[in-house]
C-alpha cells in the first residue's frame, strides 16, 4: 500500500457526495459502528485496518434509498475508485479488494479473506440496529460468530466512537503499539476501552532504542485543486445528487431483492 491517505479528507468528500449521509439507517452513525466493529475483528484476525475503515465509509455512501437499492455497493466501490488517485492512493491490488468488499457486501456470502471477512461481519453485526437476529453461519470470521461480538454491536448503538478516535486507532494499528508514544496511549486509553494496553508493571524490560525523530502520521497525499475545493466548501444541496447520479449512471443495474445491510 502506498502513502497512508488523509482519512478526514476522504470522509469530507464522501459526506459531500453521499445522498444519504444523514440517514439514521445507513448514514454516518452506521459507518462509524461498522468501522469500530471491523477494527475489533481486524485486531483479532489480522485484517487490514485501513481497508476496513475505508469500507465502512464507502459501502453505503452511494445509497439512494434506505430500503430497495441493490446496486448501492457497486456504486460505493466505484466512488472509491474515482477518489483513489486524488485522495486515497491505494495500490491496484488493495483497491480491487476494497471495491470487491463494497460491491458484494449485500450478497449474503462469506469470505476466507480476513479483510473482506472483517468488513462483511462488521456490517452484518450492525443489523442489530434493525432488531434482526445475527446468524453465525453467515459470518466469515470466528470472532464475529461469538455472542460477545453481538453484545459489542449492541453497546455501540448508544455509544459509538467519533471519527477522530477511529482514525487514531487505525494509525496505531498500522504503526504498531511500539510506534505509539506514551502520551498518545495515555490520552486515548479511555477513548478505546476495547484496546489491549499492557500495564507498565508487567512490561518486560527491553534494550534501549533510539527515539524516532517524529511519531507523526505519514504525510497526507495532496489533493488536486478541484478536489481540495470540493472538500473544503459547502456545495449546494443539488451537487451531491448530481454527482451521485453520474456514479449511478456509470454502474450497471441488477435486479435483486430488498436489502437493508
């Protein structure tokens, strides 16, 4: 994977372009819960945390209807492809994986790929918001089949982390705990009750190592002037529907049953 993307800029762009970003069923609240649940699973099974969060942002971003919209996953994946060069910067391999996870997330399949499995399981766990039963045989990961995963999903309905906490967690998982400063750990410990922090008294002594010059996240990719203007301004309400309509026109439609994932 190339330079880590500027996730806040990606989120801002999707907020502007998504027709239903404010939806109670499929808007940002759902995206944050899917991101959090997906990171829980990725921590346990080794899924890619960056792709898990990008899936959470994009998978329902191009919905036009909270009920019947069987092609919304394809459109969400297509939007990720459109924004990749300017804002995200994934390699072709990772972009293909993200598109596949988004495009087929409502098909009811399971996956052996740990990253796709984390994405799909996180989305299905949040079906609890509709009062639906979660069937273990439709889950791709072993942790996703456990009762405590559903308990965690139910807890998030009233207390999902904000985006700043989610993005910090992604950065920590990518860099590894040894690259996270003591101050960062202390400041974010309360915000991440599910993260495993090793108490200082049980820490094994290690050989001293030279402190890195900086622990700042990787520099963000600079967006083009057009995208920079898009994500930094509040466009007319019609722009999101105009853009989403172009995306919809670019993705062939398939007939399918109602979906609520």
